[in-house]
C-alpha cells in the first residue's frame, strides 16, 4: 500500500499504468484503502486531484475494505471466540454488505467521475452521521414503503449559501434510500427565516405535504432529492 506522497508523484507524472506494469513485473500487487482516496479528495487543485485519482484507480489491483469494516470484523471475531453465545444464529449482514459495496465499488466510481462534487459533499457526509431518522411504517399515499423523517438538521449561518445544506440533505436522502426508505420528510421549527427555508426546501425537491401552518411538514420521494445530484 502506497503513501499519498507517492501517489501524488505518480499522478503528477501521469505514471499510473507504467507503475502497475513495473509492480507486476517485480511480482507485486497494488492494494489501496478508501482512506487514501479520501485523503486525495482534500487536494485543493482540481486538475491535480483528478490526475492522482486516475493514477490510483489505474494502478490499484485490489480495493481494500474500509478500516471500519475490517476493525468491525476483528471485534466480531473476538466476540465469537470469547462469547459465542452472544452471536446471532442468523446474522443481519444486509447493511454490512451495502456499505462494503459502497466503499469498494461505488465510492471509487464517484471519486473518478465526480471528485469535485464528492469533495464538496465530504463535510456534509461527516455532519450527516449525526442525523437520525424517525420511521413512519404506514407510509404516505402513493409511497407505500417506509418513510424517513429528519428531526435534526442545521447549517451554521456562516456556511449557508455554500452548497453545504443541499449536500447534507442529499447525503441523508442517500442513506435513507440505502436503508430502504422511499419518502423523506421533515417538520421545520419556527423561526424568522421561513421564506429562505421555503426557497431552500423547494430547490431541493421538497414540497409542503400538510396544510400551510407553522411547523407544517415538507417531504418528497427520496428519488426527487437524489435527482438533483
């Protein structure tokens, strides 16, 4: 596994393919963790960032699972060794498989094709880890699947109108979709910025789904939010 400084050199020299050829000739395989790509996304210059990502994706033979995935597997292994009675008879592996696919396939594709957008969205991804869903199992007319209700979301005043709010809402919608939700909704708190919030909600694809009163809920199919990507 190579250091980011080495990848920067290979990207600058446009030498990803040549490096892979040399590595194979010496009997080596190149493995790369997603954290390497995350580090590259912080590069301030778009053209150089694209070159480094191209070098990484071209030269890499094996895309490693995320560190969280591998460390989690170690914990599970230890629990199985020390307390096998704690283990489920039928493990719930669906969500684990979803995230593993994301970090070994989709994330790489997004980095190669949309690194600028992915870089802008990364602060929202970190913030979105604190967002939580309330699920209404009854669904809403025309959307029989489960709903995701956002009950805590905010952007600091100094960061507004920078695209962070849209990126945050999009990330929550993506997580909701991966969790099997089909409808995204929220009920805004009272405040003196109602007009600006209304404009923001509409720009993100949301529409008012209750009678127009203070605190009325807004919502839309999850796909409507993701369509704005």
